[in-house]
C-alpha cells in the first residue's frame, strides 16, 4: 500500500474513532470499507499503532479496551478536564464495591455465595444497580436446589475501567480477607471512576451521589 493510501486510511480510522460513542474493534473498523477496498487486519492494526505513536506527548491517547479502541484524555489531565463538568464523580458504597469485587474475582457466582462470603444479605438495589450499569449479567443457573442465577462481569465492565481482560484486574493474590479485597478494589475503582467521569463527561444527572 502506498504511503498516501496509508495516510488516507489513518485519517478514516481517526475520524471514525472520534465520531463513535463506543470503542471500535479492528473488524468494525474494517467494515467501514467496501469489500473490494477493505484493508486486512494487519494493516488496520499497523495504522492503529501509528495513531497511538502520534498521540505520544499529547493530552489524549489511543486506548485499547475489551471492546476495541477509543480516544480518551490521559489520566494525568483529569483534574483540569474534570472542571468542564459541574457534577462530581459518583461515590459507590463499600457494599456495592465488595459485591462487584466478588463477582469480578470469583465469577460465575450466585447471590447466595456472595452473601456467604460477605456475611450479610446482598441488597436487591445493589444487584439492580450493577445490572443497570451494564457491569454484570446473568450467565446461567447453578445446578442446585432452587437453581439460583449465576452472575459474571461484562465487556462493558472492562471497558468502563480501562481493562482489556479480567487478568488485568489488580492482583489480589496476597489479600486474605474481604475487607482487604474491598479496600484494594475500591482504590482501583474509585480512581477509574473519577478519571472516566471527569474526562468523558458521562455523569448522569438522575443518579445520586452515593449508590447503595
């Protein structure tokens, strides 16, 4: 492919990423082109690499997450960019974060298994909030009496917290109790929440400051 063709392809990919309200995968970027002019996956990946390199030293970056690629403001500039929005990042209760952490690290897991570990009942509001956010989903039923639903995290969960896969979660190999899990996971989640809310402006004015 000639250099000018690469430049044209790069411009198209950049335009698509800027226009999209969600991450775009390599295949989705390839589908922008008619079949007879469709670039190979290798070519698109090379163009994405070039775009990423050109973002070096700028206030934004090309970020790869579970669903694909997106442009986003670099985390170090969140304190300034966040001032563009009046609403503050949402605060999430420890109970919600512990529940999400257990689902993320022990999935698939049932509500009863979560309650067994936490030692307290799981509020229906917590499960509903996590589902409404698109962070968890039902992936089946446990083959035991009552056939309780099993929960697992979603690709949207990975995207929201800037992760490409579950193995990119903070390592908890040395954490021995739930309180430590909640504390470690909360630090990770609150940092990502503040970054995402302040740079992407995704705060929903109908939500409260604290979710229970």
